[in-house]
C-alpha cells in the first residue's frame, strides 16, 4: 500500500508543480494568459475519455500477462520524459516553434491519464472489500500532504525554478515506480482466481433480443460511478472557487493560502481515522454522510465573518471530505467485477475530469460568477453525488470473480 501511495503522491506532486508553473511558462513563450485555461479544458476533456479507456485496457493486460505493472511502468516513463521535457523546451527551444509547448503540455497530461487508473486499480488487490477504505486512507494521507504543498509551499516551489522543480517531479515519478516494483505490485490478499476480462450475463429487452452492455446492470453501475465522480469532483472544485471568495470579501483575508492548506492537512491527518470509521460502518454509508456533511458545511461558509470561524469551518470541511475521499476508490471497485477494476477506477476519474473541464469553461478568468452561485452549485453537486451513491444500495453486488473457461 505504501508503494502505491508513493505513486499516488507523485501524481499529486507533479500536478501541483504543473499548475503553479503553467501560466508562467506559457506567457514566457509569448502566449496570452487565457491559453492556459484552454489547455486545461482540452486536457480534462481528453482525460475524461482516456481514463476509462486505459483503465479498461489495463484489465485486458492484467488478463493477458498477469500484471498491470508493465502498462503502468510504460505510462510513468512517458509521463516522466514529457514532464522534464516541458521546462527544457522552454529554456532551450526555438520561440519560432512555440506551438510545440502546448502540444508537449497536453502530451504530458495524456501520459498521466494512461497510468493513473491502472495504478490505483491495484488497490483492489491489496485489501479485502471490507478493508478497502482503511487501505485507501494511506493514499488519502499521502495525497493530502502533497496537495497542501500547493497553497503552503507555492513560493518555495516557484523559487526553485522550472528546471529544478520539474526535474524533482520527474525523478519522483520514476522513484515511486521503482518503490512499487520492489514492493511487489502483483501481490494479492488472497490467491488470485483466473478471470475472463469481460464476462457478462445476457439481459433481454421486452421486445426480445439481448440488451447492449451499457443498458444492463453493469452499465448502470458504471454510469453511477461516472456520475458520482463528476459530482464529487465538481462540488470540491466549486468549493475551492467560492470559499476563497468568501474569505476575501467577508473576512477580509487577502492571502487564503493558510486556510486552504489547513483544509488539505486536515484531510490528511484524519484520513486513517476516517478509514477505520468506514470499515466499521460501511463505506457507502460513510460516503453519503460525508457528502451531505460537505453540502451543509459549504452552505455555512456564506455565514463566515471571522478568521476563527473560518478556521473551525475549514477543519470541519476537511473532516467531512476525508469521509468521502477515502471511499471513492473502494466505491468504484465495489461497483464492478474484480476483472474490471481498471474500468471502474477510470470511469470515476473520467467523471472528475469532465467536471473539471466544464468548470474551466464556466469559471474561466473572464467570467464574473457571484460567490453565492459557486457555493450553491457546490452544494447541489455534493447532494447529487450523495444521492447517486445512495441509489447504488438498490443494486445487487456485481459478481466478484468469474471463472475462466478453457
């Protein structure tokens, strides 16, 4: 689990570095500032498709060769090469060929989409279904620490310069892959049972004939995973848009980095206790409670007028979101058969990527959305996602393992 957490941590770290430097690198090469938003929108739209495709393809690779790691290793090497290539091109590239920079930026984001879902789908091998939230808390703990570096250590990271910062990110990915490889990525809590990559029961329509996969029970589960990913992703991103506006206008804070850093550190510190709670009470029950709690607390942000109140509410938000973030991967894995873990994980991240892309369009730097609009949409997204997770209770659990046929 710690080997997998290292990979997840480097994914978070490289995105923190990328987001801090993106605008600076583009403007340094003569691009207008709005192009950064366009690139992020394009990257997220492509990721919304690539994440589930690559996750599903890794399921096939798992079946063919017995391991996802070769697929993961290739993706990490490509992402690492593209990542270090970004500042190298900015420093040594020809300004007459500046169009190469956006291509390189998008290529890196796509390379990250290639291996993230296959890598995090390994979580399903390292713990039983009941213990998955406790195991996922290790990922949340590490991811929260690196996420906090964005608001808390941004000046330090920017002070390193792009070449050093991107080199650190690139080497950290390769090191994390090495750690996971040495830890044994193909270990499993129980002896693996041979499974077919896709074996689904045939369901018929009222007019006769088989139904397409996407209209069957598995298709409904996959749809719920995608929608829940989009809802939780949209809710949290809207909170990070609306809450800072509240802090600036109602509290009078000009620098909200400490408050946002407190949010991510709370998420990290409470990850393990939240995982234990989910293990004892049930993952989906805790996720629904956390989502509803996030909606209520997000609404309360509009009533904040003092720094002390803002800090208390931030800690409460971090605590509530830890209940959700610990459960997202276990929820996605529980909604699909074992042999489609990559597809389930990819659909969840694909939903989050689609939400990020839509928000990039709606909340671009030229837009003038009121604070209450962002907060209201965040509340709706959290409640909607919680409803989707609650609906999943009505579905029978998928067949966990399907024996292969000669």
